[in-house]
C-alpha cells in the first residue's frame, strides 16, 4: 500500500485514529473502485474455509447453510499497511459487532 491511498495506521495522511475516513476520500484503484482497503474491514458473503479448495469458480459467494464463521477483508484504520490487501482475509463469528467492521454497498450501473 502506497502512502496516502488508504486510511490505516501507517498509510500516511489523512489518517484518523478514532474511526474510518469519509467514503471517497482517496483516489479510486485502477479498476475505478473506491475505498477497497482501509477504513473498515469488509464483511463478505463467503463462509470461512481454511483454503480455497472447492471454492466456486464463477464468482459466486461460497455460502453454506447455518454458516457461523464469515470472512472479512481489506483491513481497517486500526491496522497497518501490511493488512491493506484485498487478499488479506480473516474469519469472524457472524455475531461479532465491532466499530472497524463494515460492508460495501454497490450498484451495477450497466
């Protein structure tokens, strides 16, 4: 993560140690997507699996009935730049609520 591209501990200014930065505060990534890393960990629809063996190959979420452990990605303002990769993932109980966890709302413009 280059300095000034995300809201995280060692990502440069702006950095707000008490909470996420306002959406759209940083330039979009090469795909035109904003805020993919930093600010808040992103809850995703995937259930936690220890590896990608058996994962869907068509882009669908890897969901399982009665799944209790979900995946979070992308780091938050509380972590350093080494966590700011979209590939960084951790498991959290679906019942956990923390200020550094959130989700992404998207709209297909096509």
